C-alpha cells in the first residue's frame, strides 16, 4: 500500500475514576482507515516514548487510525501515579477503547502494548470482545516482573511503604500497595484464553525483560500466535529502524486480519 499523509491531534477522555487522560490520535488522510488501533506505553513511560511515537506513525502511514495515550498519573494525564496499579492500567485501556468506539461508532481492532503495556493489553483482552488482534513488544509474561525492577531501586520499599525512585530519568513515588497489586491477576489464564491472533515481538538482547518472557507468552497462548525476533534491538527500541520494522510488520499482519474479519461480517449480512 502507498504511504498516506496523516495528521495528529490531541484527544482527551475520562477513566473510571473521573481523571482526564490525554492522548495523541494519528489520523490517516484517507476516506476509510484500515482500522483503529490503541497503543499502550511501557511502565512509567508516556505516550511520547520513542517506540510509541514511531510505531504509531508507521501504522498511520499505512492507513491505520492509532491512539497513543498516557496512563493515569503519567505524562499529561491527570491522577496520581502513586495510587495507580496494574489493574488501573487495564481499566485505562478499556476506557480508551470505549471512548474511540463512541467517537467513531466502530470499536478498535488492534491493541498493541510495549513492555508492561503489552502485559496490560493481554489482561484487558477479555473486556475487549470486538478486538480482532493483539500485539506485545518486549512484554513481561507476568505483571510482577516489574517488582524486581522497582525493588532494585528501592529495596526498603516494603518496610517503608512508600519510596521515590527514578525511572527513565524521571522521579516517581511508588507505594508498597503498588507492589502488592502486581501479584496475581490470573495472567496465565488470560493469555491462554485470549482466543484471537497474537503477535509477540521481543529482542534476544533485551536486558530489561528477558526473552524467556516471550517464550512463556508464546507457549501459553493458543494458535493463532506468531513470534518476531527483534535481533539486537534494545528494550526501548531507540533505533528508528527497529520501531519502523515493528510498525511495518503490524500493518501487514493486522491489516489482513481486519480485512478478513470485515469480509466475514459483510458476508453474514448479505
């Protein structure tokens, strides 16, 4: 498909707690987009992360409408990060989906998550019955993987109950309740029961989330499932070529799935 021009505009919507979440909506300048996608950013990142911006632009260049947004308490979104949890991230994804559905009348077809955002996307899948496909990028198999990262920076957090840590150069307050909320969730069951196409992107060189996590997701998920090795890419996909490759592959893979799903719906109503 020939690359199309796009425009990016701000988008605001409310989460379940009434906080205003802020995003950027990439709109391809064509009459009918291929489909709508939502991108969930990595832990303690924002919608403006290099991976989020580049992958969303690549999708829009191929006709996708894509929303990247800040989770509660991060970036430009309202709310307190210290009071958030993995479960609140899941709820934010569902809120974003509901808002786009109300806005355009068509539910998002593709959900993409980077790092813990991908874990949250899979956890939210059972609340997104109209979604056609899901993709993870460098994602942990279980939410509690992030616990190790936090405790390496704040080992006394469990006893103090609250700590200030620096992630990606920015300071954040983390509560012990946040750690507690990372446990459980029945994530393995969510992955096993996904029931829709899944694309797993991961780098063998990822020093933040090991490739073993991709193996666990792949083994737990049922077909149709696919795995793409990102070779020597780092966890944040700071090399533009790596992010571009993810975007290009998502376009080819998800575009075909959405086309097939739409054809099935049209045939059903003939």
